[in-house]
């Protein structure tokens, strides 16, 4: 049944214009992924660990909106991201939901005055003499300084039990629940529970290995691809009818350009990424969602040829990532998911009015012709004022509608 988008006025914020929505959220996302006509561009906050919001910013946003701050839980314990609740999804007309079940035995962590978050009990943050929060896992540790918003150091994962099949079953149950009990689209990230997927790249050190010993890298990626296909087959069997997207992650870009030459990517990465994407496409309707930060314009044609369907976070502030050029060159071949607000230069530093202008310009560029899901560039950090977040999401909704049910 169509849902009516009710405008909401909060503390002087102008309500969004009331328009009739003719599709459910999941249908809107699926049709966008297939480049079929939609009533409006979908909007995402928090369905992915790179489209999310800091738990600190989320707490401030809920307080600003007059909503309860009790029970905020953190699915990503390193970035300290919040799980976005249904009242926020409805308030801002969001179309996606994170595929994560709550921690089975959470602990309450109070990082500083006023804030309280639910985290995995085995995380056990402890303060040192300098007031840093320290989390240890064996010989590894990560640290949050006083007044910080996330941990740095070792990337310690608290997803999953260590039993991949059992953890995958947790995801499958949650995917079924989301599909049957909510109208939202979802994405399999597999951060520990069942395992995530890289894009066969692996960062700077791996790029050096590609130069020094490409045959060794190719053999390692061949074996990894076999393992990934085996794992993807299990995911498709268990939840292929419930999920819409599957994530592969590898940052291939720096602020000024790619981490390595396109020729190396073609030689050492592309054959295996193409084989993996082909398997997913042949055996399901799931689309491959790639998270890939930085300045990667020269690599995008390779990713498209490999079968990548969706690109995130679309880092428009990086060199050679002009939104108009991205849309002109690749908008008919790739769904852009992100790029809707410059988080490096505008979202945290600008006024609500500046944020709204930035969103209007970017949303109008990317949504033209369809094939676009709105999200800001990467996560909303803990220091972003709630007024700016409201401006971000309300403006996105105002700009989301097409003149009729069309993408032209």
C-alpha cells in the first residue's frame, strides 16, 4: 500500500513538502538498482558501516528531536556507529536498514557525561591514566582519546562467535525478519558473522606486492576467490530471497589519485572480482555493492567491467571526482550510492543553510536519469551538529521526488 509522507516540524526546522509516495522503500531501492522508473530517489542512513552515523552524533540528534536517547546500540564498535532506529527512519523517510541483530549480551558503556551506549560485553573499554579509553584483544589494542569519537590502532572486531556457519545463520534469521516484517532494503556486510568480502586488492602493502611479485598475488587471489564463491553460495542459499545487496570492500584511492595503476588492478584484481560478481549475478538477483574510498575515477571502468553494480561512498571531495563528470561518464552503467553531501568540508563545518545548498546541488546532479541512492559521503562523525543532520536529511527528501513516476 502506498505510504503518505507526512511532514514533521521540529524546533523551527521547516517541514518537508508533503508528496505522495507510490512505492515501498524496498521496491524503490530494487527498482533503482534495476534502473526502472521510481517515484523518488531512495535515501539511506545507517544501512552500511560507511553510510552511518556516529553514536555521539546520533545521541545528539535524538535529543534535538525530543526523542529518547535510551537504548542506543553500537553495531560497529571501532567506528562507534549507532544502529538507526525506526522512529528516525520514519522521520527522515529512509529506505534502508542495517542487517545486524542486537548484541545478545550487551553492556552499557558511558564514554563521558550524558552519553550511554550498548556495546558487546566482551569489549570491556577501560580508562588509562591519561583518560584514554583502551580496548584490548590479546596483544592488540585500540584507543579513544579523551573527547574522541572513535577508536584507532588495531581494528578489533566484535562481530560473531567464531563459528562462521552459526554466525551466518544469525544473519539469515535477521534477513528473513527484515524482509517479512519491514518495508526496507538491506545489504549483507558480513563483518565477522559469516565473513565479509574484500575486492581482492588489500591496500598499499598489497599494491607493492603486485609490483614485486604479481604471480604470487594472482595465485593468492585465485584461492581467495574460490573461498569467496563458496561462502557467497551459502549466503545465496540461506538468504538470497531476502537481501538486495552484498558488499565487497577495498579502498583503492587516496585523496589525490588511485593507490596503484589501473594496469595492476586489471592484472591482479579484475579477473577475480569479475569471477566473483559473475557468480553472484548468475545465481541470484543480488547486486554487488562496492565500498571504495578516494580518488578512483581511472579505476571505475574496470570495476564496471568486473560487474560491480553499486559504488559507495562516492568521495566527491577527492581529486578528479567531479560529480558531473562521474554522472556523465558512468551514470548509465553504475548506481552511485553516496556523494550526497561533502563530509570533509561542509557537513561538520558549514551552517545548516550551507549543508542544504550542498545537498541540493549534489542530489540534483546524481539523481538525474535515475540510478542513484542518496547518502552523505561516508559516515556522519560525532562532532556534526544535529541541526546540520536535520538539514542534510530534510533537504535530501525535498529533492528526492521526480516530477512523475519516471527517471527521465
